C-alpha cells in the first residue's frame, strides 16, 4: 500500500533529517516507527502527508507517486494523519471538529455515516459533542483527534505520538482503540515513543536512529531484541 524507496528528507535550509530510508506498509497492517526524539519519525509522516518533499527517493501510495501531490489531495487519495499535539480547534465544539475532518468527502451522506461510526467508536465524544474541544481532558482530546482523522474514511491512518501528554492510566486505552481500529481492517502507521505499547500492537516495526533505519521486524520479536530492550525499555 505505502512504500518509501531510499527517501532522504530535510527542512528548508537545514541538514537532512532522514537519509536513504526505505520501508513498506501493507494493507491491513499496523506498522510502527519507533525511536528517540530527533530520530526522524515525525519527519517521515510529514513527508507522506505532503507537508515536506523528499530531496531524493520516492514515496508511493498504491503504486502512485506522492512527491508532487498537495496535502489536501493526499487526504482525498485515502491518507489521514493525526498530528502530534492533536492540533484541535479548541473553541469549536466536538461535533464541529469532527465534521471538519470530513471536508474531503464528496457527499453529505458519507460524512454523516462517518460521524455515526466515530461517535459509536468513542461514546464519550458522543456525550460531549456540544462541548468545546479545549475543555476536554487530554485523553478525550486524543480521541477527538483520532476521530477527526477517521472522518475522511481513510485507507491509511497515520498517528504521530498519540500517547503524548496523556495520563499513564489512559495510555493503554488509546492503544486499545488503535487495536480496535485495525481489527476493522484499517491500515495504521504509528509513530510513538512509548516503545513497549507500540511494538505490542504492531504487526511490524522499524527502529530509527539519527535519520536511518537500524532494525526492523515483527513487533513482538523486536520487544525481545537486546538493542531495543537496552535503548528504549531500560532493561
């Protein structure tokens, strides 16, 4: 479904944040990109979303190049990103934040169908649909951000640090939600510093260090890797 071939990506006027990275995400998989701060994980998601352009290499989605496609058309092609820090419209109610996520859908019926599905997935959002987003708890705001991403009915959902800023007791709930979404057949690409939780729910994962992939494999196998256990799990 998604394929990066020898992609090198950097920010304007800066050094490369990602160098010669190749990886794939197959339909129906949960794939994680894990690593420490500054490893290049979020940079990869921004490039896939069209917010950054690769300086070298290719990004393909269902065999079609994304290099020159504007971000709004990438959403229409079936890719949605839930950004780090959620980036909600705080003064708008929950229901309006969700409806803004459906801008790429061509029919009102599809948008209402998406809304019903998201509110069914997140009952607390249904209870608070008239409440301003800024008044929600951190966990509820993350649910809202994920729900907004789902509103476009994506084929691939990308999540950038979904556990960031969430109370520890709610982190497992967020990952249970990701697992539930994947069981419905949605493909998920996850960037996460909570390495244990990410690898535990992933079919496959890639470990990044300083802009390069240094290890890859099945999620639960990587949990047993000496490198992962020492570098990220404190073992």
